[in-house]
C-alpha cells in the first residue's frame, strides 16, 4: 500500500481547480487583503474603552502589553474577545494588540470585542454582513446609572419613617 502511494504523482498547483480557494492559516485566500498593513477600531462597553490594532501575523493577542490568557483568566471572557476572529475565520492570520482602560473585566472584554469587530471591517468590508448578523458591530448602550441626590443610590432610597 505504501508503494502505491509513492508511485502516484504529486498534485501540482496548476492541477488544483480554481474554484477551490487556497487556504492561508484558517482564512480563505479570497478574504485576505493584500494592501492591508494595519487596522484600527475603538470599542466601548460600560465604562471601558479599548483601542484595538490588527496587523498581519500568526494569531497572537496582546492586551495592555500582557498575554491574552493572563489578562483575561476566565475562559468565558476569552471566548467573548475571540468571537469576531472565530466568526470571520481570521484567528490564525491576524495579530491583535489592544490597550484597554476603565471598568471591570466584563466591560473590558466587551470593549475589546467591539474594537476587534470594527478593525476587521478595515481588513475586509465583506465581513460586515456576517458580523452584523451576529450582533458584534452594535455598541451595547447599557451603562452605569448615576446616583441621584436625596437618595442612597441610583434607585435605592433612604428608609422612610412615618413617625
């Protein structure tokens, strides 16, 4: 059986049908923009603001100069951040460098996700339909409600005494 495999001629690139896209990493070659050098996107969620840069690379994600898994230790937050890359099938082709400040980890993860989604549109505008359908281009407008005067918090009141 091994002898039969050795005797068969290897497929040449010209023998591959043109209808089948060649694959670079995880992304089809048709999705790669040859003029792409760097993409930028700003993401906001709750009190967090993220500035995200996408550059061609091998899928490394760095946030505030730290490793991705170190910055977001919970797997749920890691999945939130990588959702746009997985949906667009560009996780192995692009490097992500982000700076994020304000808020907590949940808000920061959401801000980075929105920033990556917006930066991916600079990489390939054809991804817009897919990302929009998954709700990754919509900014979550829910923010912290301010404390009102004469009250203990935004909604909580001081205890009422009838007498």
